[in-house]
DNA sequence: GTGATATGCGGAT
DNA sequence: TCCGCCTATCACT
């Protein structure tokens, strides 16, 4: 499930399985029947991630088709390869879209968005996103334009996709912990150098997330000293310092991790480690 | 079986 | 700031 690293990894998986091949498309659940009919028999060209948005390009009869997928909170895209002459299994659960090619198949479940876009709509989508730490052509400057003028807490700004694209609740909590930043620090009180450090650590953490397929912030070139306590390992599979570790001792100082609701999302932080006066 | 929960986001209030 | 949506999973009864 989906912060930006998941989507970038899925894009790479899709390319590995489908690139330059013809796909069969269906909507076993029936809620994307028109779209799957349009995609049936198209050739897969490319898949790209922009923050948490996945864009798959197809060509059919000299026309370009752009499929936009956003997984939202519970969406899942399962990409699997198939051996030669092996067929895909029967779909299980609510499959919005199934793509089948000679090399494998992909099942999309529970997305917030699954739609065909025209080029103008895709441009508009990308234009409203901030820089993505996982896209090489992006850098932190555009985000700083917003952050340096905002009274909102840095914890809120990091979740805004028009400020930074691809950061979710886990990376937000973890990057602030790793740099010892009080999550309630207003953006405009953050030092320029501190914002650059946040961006650089997001690049490190999220690239690592793409590589290993999970969020693992404790073993990733971490900054704070670790004690002997076991980090949290949950079904996300990774090891984290503070995310969903409410009331458990901080891995660094032992202080209980705190949780608060902020902009309708859970925020986790260590009140002792994260008090840096920016 | 039931209910709570979730890495998200857009639209109404 | 709140609500609704989409779905699977896990801890309960």
C-alpha cells in the first residue's frame, strides 16, 4: 500500500512485465468496463509515477491512451509474472481492472482513481503536484517557496501533495524524527538548511523504499543512536522509529512516543528527541 | 459474524 | 474540520 515509493516500484514492475506488449484488459468487478474495453488489445508503452499517482501509457491504433491510477488509502495493485503458456488465476475479491500480457498480469483493487485521461488532464494533474523526491528532475526549491511562507506546521506541509509529492504519513513521521525536528514547527520558522536536510533524507529513505519494497527507516543510514530495544515491525514489513508506536518507548531515548490528530491524520513523534529549535 | 483500522484525498460545511 | 468513499485484514465475539 501506498506512499510514493510503492507507486514508483509498481511502475517499474509494470514495465518489467508488460513493456512493449499487447494487453488484454477487463474489469471483473464491472466498475471500469468502458475503460477496460478501450484498453483491450492496446500495446503497453510505459508506466510512470508522479508522487502517489501512477500513469500508464498505451498505444492502440495509433492513438495514445493514458490510464491514471491512484490507490488511495486501501487500493492495491498486484503485479505478477507468468511462465510461458501459464494463464492467470481466477480473479478474487473486487478487481476493478485486470491487465494480462504474455509476461504476466496485474490486478487493481479498491483504487480512489482509475480513469483514462487526455493529455491536457495529465498535464493539469502533474502541474498541481509539488516536487517528488523520487524523480531525478525534481528538486526541493519549489517546495521551499511554499514552506518558507507558511504558518502551517511542517508536519502538515509534508503531507500536502502540492508541496511535496509522494510523502505519506509514515515518511512524514520518520523523517521528522530522524532529524530531531518538532513536527509543530511552522514552515516559515524552519531554517533553509534544515529544509534541505529534510529533502535529502526523504530522497534517501524513499529510494531505499523503492529498492526494498517497504519503509525501513531504522536501518537506513540513520542519524540518531539506537538502543537495544526492538524497533516496530508491522505488516508494512519495515522497521520504524515512531510511526504507530504510540506509548511505546522511543528507540533512542526511551520516552513514550506520542500521537495526536493533526489535519485528520495521526501524527507520531517523540517529544524528547524532537524539540530541535529549527 | 462484527467492528475497528489503514501508508489518501476531494468535496461539503 | 468533517464526511464519504473504496477494500482487505485483523482482533474480537
